[in-house]
């Protein structure tokens, strides 16, 4: 059933989704599938933006692509750098082109913008590119970060606390709302389901933390309390870029924030 729900209020300013997450978590795949889902189910055109200078192929048609300006392989050859050094250098060089990139995004009539970010999250988050991009994009529309959690990083309860802190760090660093998601739900995994439960429901996480003794266990409990106090508790959808499972729930959460008409807790 088609349910076009994008109101006039939502389309006047662009709705911008920045996809973030550790290497291989599925940023590129989720940009492609969420974009297709929005176009198909909401009948809204989507502008795809690639900010990864190291991604020669993307499964979506990037109308604005950082590789039009900087390509990692060119930087490697020109500056005689290895792959990691060249990526860092490419990110520095990319900053020069931000005004033009933001202007091109602003000129597009498409109301939804999906932004793919570099493989290693720290290159976007802890170098200047991410903050400068987000600051410049505020003129264009409202920005939400979608942070893909890797369930493999959450074997123990205190790992879940560190992932919740990571979402907070992204919020603090970029100054945007962040929706955490767990991708690859088509591959069944106990850890993934446990993580989704522990992230969404602090009481079950606190119960798990009871078995963690000592200072770190105590600190973890306090951290969960602080995060809850500041309403960082949020639903955490299990999604699949492959089967589209969970995309409607993710879209609904995005829509609630974009339209400022909902409560995520
Ligand atoms: P980099 O930018 O290269 O670090 O990766 P990324 O975070 O953009 O991840 P990408 O979309 O390239 O996906 C990494 C791998 O995970 C690929 O082999 C994808 O096919 C696979 N993948 C992504 N999403 C899913 C999913 O929902 N289910 C399954 N089974 N595989 C997925």
C-alpha cells in the first residue's frame, strides 16, 4: 500500500540523512536501499550524495560525488602515499570543494538527500570534513545521522553501553539527531537481537550489567542513567539493506523527527 505522508512542512526544507558507521557495516548498501524504498513507497525523489573518495562504485546513482573532485587512487599515485595516508589526504583535499558540493545539493529540487560517508567513520567524524559539511548543510535543510551499529562489537553488556556512548559522541561532535540502527537483520544472530533489546530497553541492559562487578560495572550503570536522563534512549530498528526489513520503521522514525511531530523514546 502506498502511503505518501510527506507534508508540505517537510518538503520546504530538505530532509538530509547522513549514513554513518564502521567500515563494512552497510552504509553504502543502506543508502541505496533506503533511497529506493523512499522513492517507491513514498513517491518522493531522492538525491544521492557520495562523500567517500575511495568508493569507485556505488549501487545508487550519485548525482553529487566527491570523486568528481578527489579520487583516492589519484592521490596515492600523485603524492606517493599508501592507501590509509591517501585516504586521510583525500579527506583534507575534499574540504576545499565543500562549498561547491553544498551549493549543488541546495540547487537540486529533490526534497530527500541521502549522504554516504567514507568507509572509516573516524575520517568523517574526527577530521574537519564531517563537522564542516554538516555546518554548511544546515542552510539547506534539516540533518539526521543514521548510525549503523555493528552487533559484533557488542558481545558484553558494557559493550552495549559503549555503543550508546558512541551515538552520543556522534550527536555531540556533529550536533545532529542520531538514530542508531542494527543492519544485516536478514542474517540471524542472537547477538544482534540481544543488542537491539539492550539498546532500546535500559531496564534489561541494567539487569545484564548487574553481573558486571567492580568500578567499570558501576560506571556503566551510571552512564546508562545519565543517557536516559537526557532522553538518549531511542528505539533501535533492526534493518536489512538486502531484504528491506525494518526500512519502514526507520523511515517512520526519520519522518517523526523531520516533521517534529513525534517522540522517539
Ligand atoms: P565501506 O564504506 O566500504 O567501509 O562499507 P559500507 O559500510 O559502505 O558497507 P557496504 O554497503 O559496502 O557493505 C559491506 C558488505 O556488507 C557488503 O558485502 C554488503 O553486501 C554487505 N551488506 C550490507 N548490508 C547488508 C544486509 O543488510 N544484509 C547482508 N546480508 N549483507 C549486507
